[in-house]
C-alpha cells in the first residue's frame, strides 16, 4: 500500500491552536485531481487532495483546497499549465496562496497575494512546510494586520464560497483599520477578481 503523509497532517490538525475542519473527501473527485496533478499521496498536497475536500482553518479564515467540497473548488480549478501556477488556498479577505516556481526551472514555492498591498510575495516555503506552518499556528501572526475585534464570528458566518469585502479596501490608507470600514460578505470568486483587477489597473501585476 502506498505510504501517505495524511497521518502527520491529521496530527497537526488535532494539535492546531485554532479550529481546523477537515471537509469530507469525494473519492472520485480526489482521484481525478491526483491524476490531473500527476502526484501521489506520498506528497503533502496529494494527501490533502485524497483525504479531504479541503481544510477550513481558524474559524473559516483560511480555506486550503483539497479534492473539492460544496462551495469550495478543488485544487485543480485554477491550475495554469503555462506558468506552473497552482492556487492552493484562499482566505476570507480574498487573498490567495499559489504554488509556483519563482523562476523557470526553480523548485516551486508558495506565494501570497493579499488585499493589503495587491502584490505577490514569495514565502520561500515548499507546500509541505507552508501547510505545516499554517496548521501549527502561523495564521495568527501572518494575518495580524488584517483582523479586527470580533472577526472570528464574522469569518465563521460566511459560506465557503464567500469572502468579506471591505470598503474602503485594505490596500488604501483609509482602509487599513478594518474595525472601522464597511464590511459585507460577497462571492469569494468576485472578491478575488476585484483585487486582481485593481492590481492590474494600478500596475502591480
């Protein structure tokens, strides 16, 4: 039987300092994803795809993509074969984590595009190291500047296919304090698209 990394991931889920929900896996979708990605469950990504529809971390703030679940796409949904980009997670504010090579031929690392500056940043971590960090507590510090009093209940109340839109947005000077801006749930795909469009208009992409 093929060795899976799921046991280690499950242990991290159980020990996480904040709630982590493992969404049910759909075996047929998982198999299709593994085939499309040409990976096995010996990798951390493969183990997540095969054993979950996704991971919902810290009151729904971070949604790690797996084999797909109602409202949450599978990890192959936005796979870009041209540049090797693979979106592996979204956050509730419309941020994205993508796994891709920093330059042609380089080992892929996880990059983050966030609503606070509309730019991609190389986190210089492989997928396994990134997920390990997110499950071990790194979410708290990573998002320290994007949270407000009572965010937990607000993030938990939105559906998996929704995010929280803030006006003025976090990348503006007026939108830096998220406790005083106007916030409302909108479709996550729309929120991500809005951030990307503003980034293009401002010349960041």
